[in-house]
């Protein structure tokens, strides 16, 4: 399945991926409106790791045997059998944060405003992840086999 | 061992012969009646030893990377130009611009050298070029030095061990003088100091080789005061630009 | 600390209706212009630091930023201009020599823009480049006095070493040190893909780029940085740098803050020390000495590689070039006074040297009149901005051109002229690893390939329009040019007629 991979040697640490992740999961889907109009801006679903000069964005790896799915107490975390994408059904999520603890990559973020888990869903609605599309230096790649593809 | 009579041979032909021999791994090449042929040893590498009788032309051992060349006579200008490795021994004087941009290897000269010797010598980690001069040196000695080590012994007690503008633009490397030098002779980027034990040990090492090559008395040479010249800082022109 | 008399050169205009406080501008500005003020809860800017590199403008997700020339002016004065006054303030404050980067920005006339190109009408039909073969390939190097052919029409004469270029454009010398590793990676890869050459500049050749050796010209400059056996053996050609157009007559200076560990290893000088290239090569004090160095390099490479010489365009450049040709050079690169640089004293950059247009015309004419034009190839450099400049340069006598500023602009340079600070926000003229990352060589090399391919096609169109299908037929073909708005003397020196003649 296609996942998001990072070329950290060309990540410039601008965090535009974060801006567009927030935008693509907002009500208005427009950067200006998402930031200015929505009183509760969505939490980003990616984690930016930085230790200058190294920086990169970390997304959910949509693991084959996802520990978050196994540990979810309500069944909100689910791996779609067809696409392989692991998503969190926020209606069912109770904000227990077990998935946050259990994720080996630290890729799940606590959405403290809505008390739910915030996790990359590969922008399933849009078709192409917003972070990949908007990275100004082509540091993010959406592919099957890793960076070299 | 191969001996070649270089009398009347054009430098390009002579160098082709030498290159062939070096490439085929010849251990010793003796050149006789050398008379001004240029570029001997140019860009050659390997372990061959070349013995030269006569006077080699300019740019001997330019870009050389290995090899040992021993000249039984005087050398001309630009010896060891941008030399990377190897050893040169000259039983006589050498001309101007010895060791320009030298990056490694060593040059031992029995007598004096001309001006602009050791310009912009460089070093990197343990790759340190060395020039040892038995006589004295002319003006602009060690100009722009960025690394490397030069030692002047002034064994004939010439009036001036080095000329003027010694070490001007120096921003690396070190010069040892067996004797003393007046402040007016030094570039403004240089400071003169007494040597310490580490310096002494370093000088000893190279003077030992010098004495071996030219049959001098080690004790007589070392039993003398030395001064050390080195740059004030790495960025002599740091404040010049706005 | 006393008052500084310098007001900001640029002003940051931020549309607060559009600003979303995402802080991308703050993170991306190496000059520390933007910051977030917690108390005011808005982004604020320190205009004094802004150099108009437009990094923030382009990365802002809502296009909220515009940089303008600061509206603060002096009373209008045709002689004591804004720049003239401010230069004095800066020198009075620092006592330093004013440094600047990139090329001469003074309003001297641009002679490329005073020449127009011919096109065929009726008598000599034009050629359609989209459907008929066009030859842009050139060979740089010494050509023999005559060629002998055998009965099978094969060339019997032994040719001196030649450089093959698929198009008459090469990337000019920019040292590793003045520009970044990633910039070199982009240039090397683009040169390989395009079938042309790039020049390492005087900073040595990084070991990671040795694989591009067939497309590399290495430079031997007065500092002799990085010149070892592998350097000479890997290269396709060797260029002795006598001077460059941006700073004729003086040496080079890479400030210590740009000498990182990697630069230190490639140049073999202590890390953090200034890298100084002396003004003359101290073993070249006459034309005979130059001949000696040329032949020492030919001897070093077994006479298998062309050895060229790069000079700045100065008065008497024709006589100098004639001497260099007779000294044994295989090609002469002439760098006009508009040439770029990583750092040069402003006064030298802006006042020393002559335009490349005149230099090429004068050198080509002189070498032809002396009957030695075939013994060297000429490469023109010094602000080639587009394909029309290339066509004009070749018509005036060049075999090929060098581009550098244009290549950097293709990589993202915005001509802020602050390369000497080492803080290039586009990752080009810097050694700071945080900044170097910004230039993705994968993207960079494609942009360079695009630029040169686009220009090559435009050259073919112009050639076809003139009724020529081979770039060699354009070389020195002054009849293809006409001058507009030039004096008779200028027309004479360029060797072209006035439009209408």
C-alpha cells in the first residue's frame, strides 16, 4: 500500500506540512478560513521531529499489525481491510490515549480540545495526502516502496 | 636500476621515458647530463627513486605524488610546485618559488633558496609538508602559509637568515629559524616566539634527516638557539571587510 | 553605542488579514527578520535585517507578505544617490572595505541589448528547427593548422585533445565553498545529463563528485586548493584561473565562517580560517611563466586533456589573449565585467574590467588577423542572461559561453547580493547545513536541465531563422548582427554594421 515517506536530508523544517494537514482536516478546507474562522482549529495529525539541522515529519506508518488497533478499548481504531489505512473513528474514541502510549513511532497525537486521538489518515477523502502535495522541497513522497521509488 | 644519458634529449621525450619506467615499477632511475629539462617527476606517483646529475629545469616534481628525487647539483625555480607527496633532496642551491602550494611530502635543500619560497603551503590533519633549508632564504618566505613546516638553518651564517616580508599573510603552519630575525623583517600577521619542547622534538626529527642526507654533524646544528614564527590568528583579514 | 545612520533598505509588508501566525516565515528566514510577539499575538518584522531574498514571500501559505524597497528616501540628487550616501555611512561606521556579491549592478550600458539579429527573407531561406536537423554540438580545443585526409576520407592528422559539448553552453566556475555541496551536486548532474561541462571553481573537487569527472573542468587557481593527482586525473579539462570578471587583478577571499569541516578537508586548510587566493599566481610573473605552468599541467596529464586559461576582460585583452594562445593554451575563457562572484570588494566589482561584448569581438578579430584563431577556442562569460545573448556572443566570435548567475537563478537565487554573509536562504551560497538542505539537488538539476534545453531550442529557432543549421556557421559571423543606438566607434570595435546598413 502507498504510504508517506520522508527524505530528511531535504526537509527544511518549515512545517508547511503541518499547516496543510490542519487545513485538509478543517471544516472550511481553506488555509485562511481554517486558521481565522474556526475557533477550534484541528490538531495536526503529524509529528514534526527537529534536532537542527535534522528535521522531518512523522506520519502514522499504517502498520500491518497495528498495535494501536489491537489496544483500542472501544474499537475506534480500525485498519481498513481493503486499503490498509488505519483510521480512528472519533465518534467511538473516548480519549483514553492507550494508542498514544502503544504506538512505537509516537505518531499519534492527543487532540486535547476534542478529547480524541488525532492520527494521519492519508487524507483518504482527498486522494493525495495534503502534506506530500504541499511540501515545498519535495521532501515527502507518497509511494509503495519507499523513498527510491 | 636504469641509467639514462639525458644529454641533448628534449624534455618531452625525456619525461616520456621516465614516466614509462616509473609506471612499469622501476626502482631506481639514474639521469646523467641533465641540463635544464623541465617538469621532471611531474604528476608521478610510486616508489621509484630518481637520481639526477646535472641541473634539472624548472617545475621539477610539480604536482608530484610520491617518488624520491635526489639532485646532485643545484635546482632551478618552482621545485615541488603543488607537490602532494614524496621526498626531494638537493645537494646544492634551489631557485625561487620552491614548494608553491605544497600539500605534503618533504624537500631538503643543502644550501640557500631564492625568494617566494613556501608560498601558500597547506596541511590537513596528518598530511603536513616540510621544507628544510641549510642556507638562507630570500624575501617573501612563507607568504600566505596556511599549513606545513619550514626550517631554515643558515649553516653558512649568512647576514640575513630570511629576507623581508617573511610570513606576510600567514594564517597557518609554522616556521623555525636557527638564529634570530628582526621584527621589521616579519609580516604583520606573524609573531615570533621561543621554541618549546614539542617544537624542539619536531625540529630534531627533520634535522636528523637533513644531517643524514648531507653528512652534517647533528649536535653542532642542534646546539643553537631557534625561534618559532607562527600566525597571530586564522583570520588575519577578518576585520577588513564590511 | 552611537547612532547608526542606516535606515532599512527594504520594508516587509504583512497583510494581517491574511496572516495566520503559522510562523513559517520566522522559521525560514536566516536573517532573523520575522518573529512572533506573544504579548501582541502577532508576527512582527525587523526590517533592518531584510535583504529581499523573498524566501518568506514564496513560502507563506496565504501570500500575506510583500517586500518592497523601503520608502524612506533622501532628497533627490542625481549625483549623491541613495547608494553613494549609504556606502559612506557604512564605511564611516566600520572602517572596512565594502564587500558585495553577484555581479556589477551599476547602470553601465548593456551592449547585448543594443544588437539585433538577422533573419532570412527570400534570398536565403530559413530553416525550420522542429523538422530539420540542427547542429549545436561544438568541440573546444586547439585545432591543427591543416587536416590531412586519407583515401577513405578519414582524418589522418592527430588532433589535439578536444572537449565535446552537445550545446555551446557550460556552467562557469563557482567554488565549493562559495556555493554549497547541493548546488554542486545539481550542476554536476545537470552537466552530465545535458552532455556539457561544469567547472569546479578554485575550491577543489569533492570526492562525491569524482564520478562526474567526464563532465568536469577543474580549476587551478593561485591558491591551488584541492589540486592533487586525482583532481588532475579525474577531470575532462584543466583551467588555469588568472582572473575573473567580477574582480580583475585581485585575489579571492572565502571568509572563515564559510570554511566548514568539509570545505577544510577539500581545500586542505584549517577549519575556520580564511581561504585566501593570492592576487597573482606567484609562479606566473610573465607570459613565459604562464606557458611553463600550462605545459607542466599538460605534462601532468600526458597531453591528453585540454588546458585552458581564464582571464578577466580588461584593457588590452586582445594582446593578452594573443599571448595566451601562443603560450599553448587550448582555450581561453574571457570573463566580462558583469561576471558574478561570491564576494568581492564593491568598488572593484563595479569599476574594473570591460564588457564581454567588446572583449570577445576584439579578441576574435585580433586572433583572426594574426592567423592564430584556430589555435584556441574562446569561451565568453560575464552575464549571459538568455539565449539571444548566447547567439550574439557566438556571432561576435565565441565558440561557447559560460553561465553562472543564470544557473544560480535557475536554482532559486533571488539576487539579493548577500552571498558573502553565508546566509543564503535558498541553500545556494551557504555552508550552513540547515540552509543547504533547502536546495534539493533532485529538483535543482532538473531546473538546470530545463533551462539549458529551453535555451538550446531557442538558439535553434534563431539559427533557423537566419538560414543557418550549424552553430559553427554562426561563429564570428558578424554580418548576422546589426547595432542600434551605438556610436560608430562602438560599431567598429564590435565589427558590426548599424541597423539599416
